[in-house]
C-alpha cells in the first residue's frame, strides 16, 4: 500500500476556473515559463504516455499537421511526457524521417515538447494516474485561456488516441462563447445556432416567449439564435 500523500500528489487535477499551475521547463524548443510565456494567447497543454509508442506517434503526427490551424485560432500547443530531452529529440526526428500516418508524412513537430523525467509538471496537472500507470502520463488535454485560466480538460487512457477535430471544436466553441456571450449546444460547429443564456427573471422569461427579435425559443429556458459561420470565423481566426 502506497502512502496516502504520494497518491494525493499524483492525482491532484487542476479544475475548470483554476489558475493554470505555473512551472518552468526544458523543452525541445528551449526553456519555457508556463503559463506566462503564453499570456494573451490560448494554449493547449497535453500529455502523452511515452515517446516511441504507436498511439502517441499517430497523435503527434496529427497534432503537428494541425498546428497552423490552431495558431490561426490564437492557440499554441505544448506537449509533455515523462521522458528525457534526448529521447524527445530522437523520437521527433524519427517521426519526420520515417513515419507516415493517414497520408501525413515528413511531419515536423515544431511545438515544444516538455521533458518531465522528475514528473514535477505531470503531478501538478494530475497527469499521473496510478490506477492506469505509475510511470507514464495518461492522455490529458488542458485548454488554458489568454488569462492563464483552465477552461476545459479532457482525460483519456493510455490505449485511446484522441480526436483532434473535437479538441479544435472545443477550442472554437469556448472562444465563441467568450466573444459572443452565448453557449453552444450538443455537437455545435461554427454556423450552427447558438444558445442564449437562460432567463434569470420571470420578466425576461415572458419577454423571451413574446419577442420575435431573432430568437427561436422552444420554451422560456431554451432559446437559440443564428450566428453565421463567417461571423464566427472572421471574429476568431487570424487572417
Ligand atoms: C501508445 O502510444 O501506443 C501506447 C502508450 C502506452 C500504452 C499503450 C499504448
């Protein structure tokens, strides 16, 4: 039986709305000071279990292929595993030189990959989940906003490769919520109707049901409005 303290430390997970835990780290792109280096921009901090493993390799090729798309949405990518810097460098070189996945080849990973042999960062972000592995990080994804606040997190087990379209969709949906003061319904994508915040008073509830001003109210608490794909993308994406 492990001491309780070790277990607690290894599984502490920052919550939505928390300040992203700060750290300094060595990466494949030089030293970083997190999250202050990314102030004013979104950043996705994600962990993978280990270098030179197949699911992780497919994920890195996919994420690197999409990096420019995330950059256009003012979002940086930062990876992490409990491996050393030289292992990271060797793996990224092998990916570029030898590995093709779903037609993506010659892929250069340009975003920083953190070395975290000490597990310091992995523990701060609850990426080591001992029931799954005591030595490898699970597949965690933290969405951190321009103010350094954790806005969403996703955790997958070692065997399950992530869906990067969903990671991008979630980013754009949160940015849309911030920009237009709306919420986004199930399976929302840019161009779909958005949800306006539920009525907080009886008066507003009544207004919602009687006003015809651009709202589609199924009932007083469930109102949507149109928000065109162009409006969303023009507001969010860099030209
Ligand atoms: C993989 O990336 O292929 C992998 C890593 C750890 C456990 C299982 C699979």
